[in-house]
C-alpha cells in the first residue's frame, strides 16, 4: 500500500473538501426533512437511524472520493474503507439524529480528516441554522468562512455548560449524578443533542464548556479540532467514571471546571 507523507498533505485542502461535503450533505438533509422513517434502532430505543442518515453518508463518501479517491473512511452508518493514502475520513452524516427525527434544531453532518492519530481538518454543519464550522490544524477555525477566536472570559459561577447523555440507562444515571454535583457551582446547563455542534458552540463562545462521556470518534473528531483551533482547551480522558470523556473548556475556567468535574466523578466512585 502506498502512502503519501504527512508533509505533502495540504490541511487547507482537506478542510475545504470537508466543508464542501458538509454543505452538500446538509442541503440534502434539509431537502429530505420529511423522510424521517426509522430504518432501525441501534444501541437502544432512543438511538435512531433514518434512511436520510444512510443516504447522507453515501453522499459524503462520494464527494470525498471524487476529490481524493485513495483515502480511507470510517462512518457511523457503516462506511469503512482502509484506503491507499494516510488520510482517513471520520464521518457522522447527521449528528443529532434524534433532533432531526423530532423536528428540533441542532443537527447536521460532522466530517473530519485524520492522519495517524491526529485530526488535521474538519467541518461541522448546524443544518437548522445554516452555519458551517470548519478548521485546519494550525490554521484556525471558521464559521461560514469568517475566522472565530475564543476571546470571551468568564467565571465558573457565571458559566454555561453543555453536556449530553448516553443511550444506555445505567450510564445516564451516572451522568445525572455528576450533573447534580456540578449545577450548584455554575450558572446553568444546556443539553442540545449534538456533541459536534456543542463543541462548535464552545468555539463560538455560546457555551463555556462541553463534556460528555462515552462518545464515539465520529461524534467529536471535527468538533474537537474546531474548538481547539478557536482557542478552547480540549481533552480526551480515557477513564472518567469508567468511560472515556470528551472535554472542551474556555481557558478562563479550565482549572476550576476540571477540578469540579473530577471531584464530582470521585464522589460517585467513592
């Protein structure tokens, strides 16, 4: 198998491919807004997949293959191909499928390009708002083509925190117990239903931190890069309350929020 060296890969090109694929998939999703028939239920009765998810993933793969036919793929709805280059695309065709099914805002494609263990480019679309976030490693983050930099400063007591819940009941109980220990120390909580969009909300300064346990790579890959490139602190923790933790924080509350979050988890486990 031939493989192009990382130095020969243009991260801006990868970002722009992700952006184009996300936009086209988002347009398709909105056109198919009435086609919400459930094809099956995945890990639990609340873990949906629709025909639109599957068709959107196929469209994304097709667009990327036209631009870079040798790359590999890993998609939530089954796309899996090793490829002949060192670039792998991590795809969630509709992050926030439950929102899509119920007609709530907060859903759209998440597409990331990965080289080795690093996410080097990505795009996330909030289809309901018409916003396209993207980033290339070392080149910053954008929203609808305009650069975004996290300049807002906050305090823990006035912070707005986003999170999400697992599809598994036993994990949800733990997540709620952690929230019960956090809420007295912050302004409020938001649970919007799309990890990718939540991470972009950190980048945009709409929330001050996001945390969630048990996510898959396609849920956070693009959003984590976008948040990081905008100036947020991003972390992946392997063992937090028995699960992997995805975390993005406004740097002005980084240490305080991490201490609060880890203390909450310790109190549950003790």
